[in-house]
């Protein structure tokens, strides 16, 4: 059974930084592309970033390019998302997932002064 557990969300001021983690179990983590999604208040689910199996290729939502970095450690079965220069518009529940249907319960990121 696929299990994904996100952590690292917090309340942070605009311009601040956070590092989200996602612990994966129940499947062969290194065999899968992985993704981060988010859902802001009153909004639909939005794809944020993707990474290939080995971590050499990444892709980002335009609004987060240059501010967010996705990475993975296959030896630890863990996915990461580093969030820098956070903006109030980044406030959302953040999810890691294999795809939209196979994702964790999320971790809340709130950007507010």
C-alpha cells in the first residue's frame, strides 16, 4: 500500500523559507517520478513540481520557478521541496504524490505577516 507522509509546513512571514519532506513507503520509491501539489484556500488542486526517478530532471509551475526546488534521496525514500522567497499566494496545503490520486494527507504552509 502506498503511504506518503508530508511534514515541515509552518506559518512563515513573506520572504521566508521552508523545507518540506515526504516520507514514502509501501512501494519502490526509486522506480517512480514524484510530484508536489498544492491546494490554496477556495482553490482546486494545483501541480507544483515534478522530479524524475534519479533526480536529474525537474520541472516547475511557472509561478514558483527560481523560488522552489524539488529533490529526492532514494536511499532514504524521501522527497523534498525547498520553498524560498515565499509569498502570501503560496499559502496552501502541500501534498506529495505519485500522481493526483496517490498522494499524502498534506502539510499546511501559511505565509502571512
